[in-house]
C-alpha cells in the first residue's frame, strides 16, 4: 500500500488521479504540526472532488504520533482537516504562540497563522496561575480568509508582578470559537537595568505619560529641556526605590514644539524626544 505524507502550510492538499486508474493509500500528518489543536481525537479527514463541493467526512485515527486516514484514490481529490463536531475545515491553523516580558513589565504576545477561514479575530484571555478565572483583556481583528501566513501581536501593559497564563480565543464570523494552547509568563517586580521609555501619547496636548525603570534604590532626576538645551520643567528629583514607575508631564504652560526629557540616576543618563502640539 503506497503511503503519502503531506506537508503543512496550506489550506488543503490536491492529489491528482493516478494513471493506473485508482489505488488505495494512506494520508497522514504529524500531530506536532497541528499547532493550536487541543483535542486531536475530534479531528477528521475531509475530502471533496472539486472546489466548491461539500466536504465529506472520511474519518481518521491517531496512530504513532500521526493523524491518519486510509482512502481510495479514484479521481482528482482535495483533502483537508476538520472537526467531527461540524465537518468543516479547521478555520484557523495556528503555527506559533509565544510571550515575552519587557523591562517595563509589559507582556508582548505574538502568534502566527498559516491559513485562515472565516476568521473574525482573537480574544486575548489571561488569568493568574493560582486562579481558575479567565479575563478578556483585548481583541485583535483577524484576516477573514487567507492562505498565506499572517503575524499578530498584542501588548498587555503595566502588568503587576505575578505568574500568569495567557490563551487566545479564536472567533469565527458566525460566532463559533476555539482556544489555543496556554502559555505561562512570570513577571518579576524589579527591573534588571535602567530604562527610559518613549512618552505616550506622543505627540500630546497637553499631558503625556513618561515611564521609567530603576534597578537599584537611588536619587532620580527627570527634567524637560527645550531645543536650546534650557531646562523648562523638572518632573522629579528625589530618592526612589528600585522598580518601574510612570509619571505625568503637563505641558499646558509651554508653547507647541519639540522638547527633550532626560533621566539621570547615578552614572546612568538617557534622553528622549517628545512633541507638544496645541
């Protein structure tokens, strides 16, 4: 019995009718290639003769780390993978899902899809490691229908120290949904190095936020300067314990224009530009 191993990265696979008329064969795919599938036992192989035809459930079993189906090749055929619950192709093939934490205690979630069908978008959900309660923290719009890779990201800002789990809830246009795998992320309370972050919003009128990180206790000075290098505002000048902080800068008494803000603490100094538009 000839055996064919298909490759991932496509919405469906096309197999032409063999010259000998027909033959029996095995179609299989590694379970490790099916990123985002939480319950492989619900998968089925689907077949149709022509594009636009109804997909027919031809079954499938889990065997030695592969999702397998034995079929008869007697005509031109298209194959894909679906679920036993609806007999339709998998709406979204999730290729990767990961998280990183920045020095400013922001968690950046990144994921990639290989194909998308009827994809409305992704709800981002989060929970503490010692909790059973998931919370919806944002939404990212999907690409609807696509047979090319798409890359997504979402930033969970100003996360308190703790141990968290994140997951994606992929939602179809008809309201059906599936969950991704869960990923765990530990956010530590103290930054590892000094950092001055870009103010937000920028441009601003008249108030903006400035975030900074201090890895050790010490005297911290943040001041604002005009284009001539003249100090126009001292935001803070005091001893601060190690941590990540955010402070408001009010430019209501200044004229529109470009300014610079500088963080100084010990031997560390960093300057960034901000733009006031009135």
